[in-house]
C-alpha cells in the first residue's frame, strides 16, 4: 500500500514509537513529549502516520502498539479547543480527506492483517472510530459492507473479527432489514468450525438486541433460540464466557427469556450444583443427598490449562467459574423480572439450594489464621464464598419471603444440626442473608427462627458462634424493633455471655451485634440488662493486668463503639456508669496519638459525646472542661486560645500537630463538637469562637474534582476518592472533602437549633454558605442540611434582632429558584418544607407579590413535569410496577409539601386542584412485599 505521509515523518515516528516501548523512564518520557508536541502542531500527519504504521510495520509488536496508541489519541481532547457542545478532540480537527484516508488504512488492516491478535486490536480501534464518527453524523458504509463480507470468508479469524465489529458497533446493522441481520447472526452462532466465532456472534447478538427498539425486538425473538443453543455443546473452558456474555441481556431485556425458562432451568440447574460433595462423608456431611446433574458436559480436557494471563487453571477451578457464572445469570434474570422466576417451577428452589451449598464450602484448615486476622480484612478473604452469600441476599430481595423462605428453611434446620461446622456456619449466615428481603414474612415465624439461632451461641466452633452474632445483628437491623420487643430476653441471654467468649473475634462481634440491637430497642427494655453489658464491655476495653493479655486494637474500638450506642439507647439511666467510663475515654484521648491508634481515638471522641448527651449537662459538666481542652489540643496546632474565648476557663496552649494521614479526624471532631453542644445547651456558647472557624472552613469547601483523559494512567483509586466516567474522561471526586462539608452543615444545624439567638454572630456567614449549597449537586446530604438550616437561621435572627428584610428576600428568592430548577422529587419536598418553615418564622407578608408570582410559576413548572412523568409511565406498562410505586411515593411527599405551602398562602388557590389532578395520574399504591409475593 502506497505511503500517505512523507518518508521523514514515518522515519521520525518509527524512532518515537521505539522509544515509547523502552524501559528507560527518561527516554520514554521524552518520547511521550515528542508525541504531544507533534500532535499539537500537525495532528493530521501524525495520526495518519500511526494508521499507516499499523499496516506497514514489520513486527507484530509495532503494529499492535500503533493501533492502541491511535485509539487512545484520536478522541483525546485537543489542547485549548472548545465548542458549544464541549471539548473538541483531535479527530474533530481532521479534514474530511484525512478522515477518508484514515478509514481506508484501517479497513486495509482489517482485511490484510495476517495475525489474529493484531487484527483484534484493529477491531477495537475501528469500533471506537465508527461509534464516534456516527455520533457526529458521519456514516461509514464501506465498513458495513466489508464487515458483512468478512462473515462469509473461509478464515475463522476474519469471521470472528466481523462479529466483534458488530458487537462493538451495533449501529452498523441497526438500519438494515431485520431478517438480513438475523440471518447473518444465526450463521455465526451456528459456526461449526470455531468456538471463538460463535462467542463473537453471541456478543454481537446481545449488542444488537440491547440496542433494538420495541419493533425490532418483536421481530427478533427467534434469535434467542440459536443464541441459547450455543451453550449445551460447550466445554467448561468456554462456557463461562458464553454465560457471562448473555447475562447483561438478562438485566436489560428479561422478557426475551420468558419462553425459554423451563429449558434454561433444566440446563442451568446442573451447572450451579457442585459435582461432588466436599464433605468427608457425603451422605452425612451434607443436608442435600446426591445431586444428579441434568446435563452432562463433554470433557473439557484433563489436568489443567494455562489461560492468556499465564495463571494455571485446574479443571475444578473451571467448573467453579462456570458454576458462579450460571448462578449469576439466574440471579440477574430474577432481579430484572421477579415474576418470571416465580412462574417457573423450581427456579427459585434451585438458586436457593445452590447458594446454600456454596456457602457451606469454606476451607477446613483456616481457623488459626482466621482467629489472628483483623475483621476488617474479611471482605478481601478470597477463600470465603462471598458470591453465594450475596446471591442468596439478592434473590431474597428480588422475590420476597413467600417465595424464598420455604425452600431456604427446607435445608437450614438440618444445616444447623450438622456435625460439619461449615454447614452450621452457612445456615446462620443464610438466615442473615435472607432477612432483609423476607422480613415481612419472616416476622410471622420469628419465634421459630430465634429458637433455631440462639442455641448456636454455645457451639464448640468459634466461627459458628461468630456467625450466630452476625445473624442476630442482621435480624435486629432487618426486623428492627419487632425482634427487640418480642425476643429481647432470649437474645440478651445469648449475647451477654458471648461478650466473655475466649476468642477476641467472637466477643468483639457480639459487641457489634449489640449495636444493631440497641438501634431498635426501647430504653425500658434495655435498662435491666445495662449493668452486665457495661461490666463486660469495660472488661473488653481494659481487662486489667491480671489477664496478662494485650487487648487487640479492634476489640477496644468495638467496645468503645458499643458503649456509645448503649449509652445513647439507655439515656439518663446510663449516668450510674458515667464515672467508670469517662475517665477511660479521656485517657485514650490524652495518649492515643500514634497512627495505629487513630481509629481508637476517633471512637473515643464519638463515645464521649454520646455519653455526654445521654447523662445530661449536670453529670457531664464536671468533665466538660477537660474533654473540650483535649479536643482543642487534638484539633489545633500551635494555637493559643485566649482566656476571653473560654469564659472562666484557663487558656489552653496546644502543641500537637494534626497528622495529615489521620483522615478520620476531621469528621469525628466536627461530630463530637456537635454532641457536646447538644449536651451543654446554651452553656456551649463561649466555645463558638474556637469551633466555628474550622467548621465554616469545612462548610465552604469546594468539590475537589480531577479530570483525567482516557489515556491518562491514574492507577488505583486514591483513598477518599471516587472516579466516574463522563464524556470520554475519568472524573475523580474527593469524597472525603464533600463528606466533611456535609458533616459541617449538619453541625451548623445542631448549633443553630440548640443555641437559637446566641448563634447570631455567625448568622450572616452561615446564610451566605447555605444559599449556594442548595445547588451543591455533588452531595445530597449537603443540600438537605442547607435546606434545614435556612429557617433555623431565620429563627436565630428573629430572636436576636439581626435578621434583615434583605436576608429574607434573598433566601426566599434562592429557594424559589431552586424549586424551579429541581429534578429530584425527594429534595423538591425539602425545598417546599424549607420555604414553609421560613414563612412560619417571618410571616406570610414577607413573601412579596413578586416572590409569590415566582413561586406560583415554579410550582406550575413542577406540576407539569410530574404530570408528564406519570403519563410516560402509564404508556410503558412493562416497567417494573414496584419501582414505579416507590418513585411515586417520593413524588407524593413533594406534592404534599407543595400543597401545604399553597394552603398557607391561599387556602383556595387554583393550583390545589392541579395537585389533585397530578395525583390521579399515578398508579394505585400497594404494599410492595405483599404485592410482590402474590404476583404470579
């Protein structure tokens, strides 16, 4: 093929590419800079040179590398280029003739590249180019024709790449006759010479169906038959890939599988059950006697195979991968369309049984390592069957109690009675896993469940007792208040002795379960058990020298956290234990200054604050000065707090710098100051000059956002950051900053509500921060707190005489503008409440005629928006009714608050009729669990 760029450009690029693949960092860095410089000056020449290199380079490595580099560079932002639609890319700078040449070179690579590995990289680059070109209105008819031609070739590698192109760029066929497309896809799905071709055709079919509109789908239903027919003849080495490729279609178009449910169950049931029993005595070790697979696989080869990454995969590992892929397929389909699973007899039972089987497959000889491990490492424990536990949870949430509890409790009792600790452990974890999704039905049989679980606290195996704690803790969360009210005696009788279990992991987890219990318990229920609980928690925190053991850090942290929750739940009754606990917490705050004690210090702050609230200011007052000075010392570095700022308390000179690696400290400090304010009430006022500057600084923080190009190597996500993909870029958001901002606004709400008019010196600054925060879209919590704070600031200003009419007018105007622009019905409700609460403080006359007109216009806009949404839902009867019910429940709250505000201004306002009309457009509400369980 003749050259399309001058020889000197090719020569220079050859050297640059050679340098880019070298190991020397300096040479590679210079080469990267050279690429950037050339692209900034003459992007057309060098992009075409790369494309030419992908065809003409002598080595596989260089052809592959040029294709990868071309793909990364084409749609990279051009330096300093912008238009109305946003950033311009290097592609956008290429003239039409250059684009035509680029397309021609890549098509040549597709049709002439002799090596499959390089051709697949050509496919990736071509797909990116085609998709981006089509979104810009530039069709690529030559690619469409060449791809269809490649499906007819006798070489399997070219046929595979053709279907890879259809998969990566479904728009190539979306405007063609459906029959013609299906014929081509069927041919690929039935390719007798190559599994790779069949897999590529399957992925192409999934992409096509996913991108199809309703009319195309109705004409393409027959494609499911050859798609599913690819599965039975596959060995394990390929079956996982085929199942994983089909799974996204389960989520996006579950109804396509409706005619195939029985056949799928017959096939998949044999995959999701283990082929052999892992217990030493199969007829006893398992509660499920001999499983016979409904399908016999062809042999997948003996011994092991080595995949592309070089890691050896054994036959058993391949079977396990297939097993998990098959279960994921079933669970995804169930989540997407629960009614399908319910109508297919045996589908639910198979998933439940397979999940229970998998949960029982723990390694036998890991007890010592487990006892020594920190609980925070459990999520990374690859030997734990997380997949099966999560699958059971997902199935329960999707199907509800009536569908899941009968098959689950067909096996769980015998698992709990089994001699194998792994099955007893699995039975308890299974109850915990299904509790959330089945809670409404489980509560009717809750006594039987408690009777099954509580004896397991006396089990001989530590991991079973740990699982019992986990189970009770989860039940207390998912059946909150119900289980605490009915069965507190049985649960306390099990949990309290377990606080003295010999294993740190077990007694720590018992303390953790008590937190869940306390979150839903009445104070009067907890009080009789307070003494033995506190006694054991104090022993965990400070066992004394006679024990001769070093207490693990996570045990101390858990003991302090549980003490805090117990104090919070028991309220003033906790005062009798105050003298035993507060000195220990103050001692922690004095001495826990090293990095391995940061978490302990944070927990001690939290606990001290909650205890202060629980016992009240009269009890807490004696230690308030000490705690506050310790917090100031932790918070500040070389800061002198004058005596005038501390009332009658002495000045406090601090010399302990804050360690920047202690990322927990800012949030816990802010939250603890808020708790002390709640405990002391108006007596906290003298400390405002100390706490407000850093608080206002945190509340004024901007979102810390970093933008990366797709080709930037950002490495692993930094701690405290999250990344999202947006418009061809990676956007990094520092969540630690915005979480601290949210905590700061929540604390401003506490200060203002507690201190009232005494908060007046900070009224103006707080209001100036709150109004723009209504549009802080990075964190809903910030917006919610700001909407609550505004009417509280009005009350503060009214009490202190510092509220001006300008403040009120500016605040109402910002609230009304936010109402007009808001798209989230949940926050829309908060905005209307904020406006109504503000009017209650300052009076209806403060809403001037101009503001009233703006409010009515904004309300009309929101009513029209809600009406349009409900009409669209009514036109899509296939949408999930339960999801619609939840959406409309949120919208109903917004309509209620809208209605209340209008009635405040005019009890006969015409828009009240419009609100009723919008309500009438909604679906009838129903109890989601009952409706879900009765849906057949």
